[in-house]
C-alpha cells in the first residue's frame, strides 16, 4: 500500500533549498564584487583577478574533502 503523495510537497521550503538559496546569494554577491567595471583602476582590476583566482584555487582544494564527506555520508546511509 502506498501513501498518498502530498501535492504541496514541492511548494514547501526545505532546509536543503534554503541552503542552496543562501549559497547562490553568496556566490552572486562575490561575483558582483569581483566583476571588473570600466571605472576600475588597473591596480583594482589586478586585485579582483587575483581574488577570483584565489577563490578558484580554494574551491579546488576543498573539493576532495567534500567528495570524501559525501562518500562517507552515502556509505553510512546504506
């Protein structure tokens, strides 16, 4: 016997979607801050490029730990 599916299930905000929204807003704020504009000086442009490269480097460094954590979480759930 299956339980009836709640039609409002997709409309409710889950903690997962809240975390995704927060991450999206944070990324957009950082991306907006690091966007190079016509009024930026050469030094400011270099700083923004350096910060963007630093962010990419940090994300690459963190990705193995995230993959290991997800693997352990899925293994524990099974």
